[in-house]
């Protein structure tokens, strides 16, 4: 893929995601290295799409938890 081509990342139901979108978490996600959990229904605003590292292709900030990376299969476009 050329370096200037946009990333084509889709959410759990096939909607195309873009930088700055808002997404909703569709499954409780344990935060690695912490006892925190990102609950189902948590809305995450202003996401950034990144090249997938271990499947994590969304860089974001979750309220109450902080900066983290998510997999697009666990979110739905809001």
C-alpha cells in the first residue's frame, strides 16, 4: 500500500472509520496491566487510525482510563 493512501479500517458492522470519528465499545474490555475495565457502551470521541500493531488499529483517549489502543472489531461507529 502506498504511504499516502488512507487506511481503510472498518468497525464491527462494516462501517468505514476515519480520524476524528466517535465510536462506542461493544464488549467489556480489560485494560492490560490494570484492574480497570472499559465497559460496554462507553463512547470514545476523536479517534485516530494507526497502522495495526497486534491488531490494535485505533489510538484514543478513554475518559477515566487515559490513552490506549483499541481493536476496531470491538467498536461500532457512533
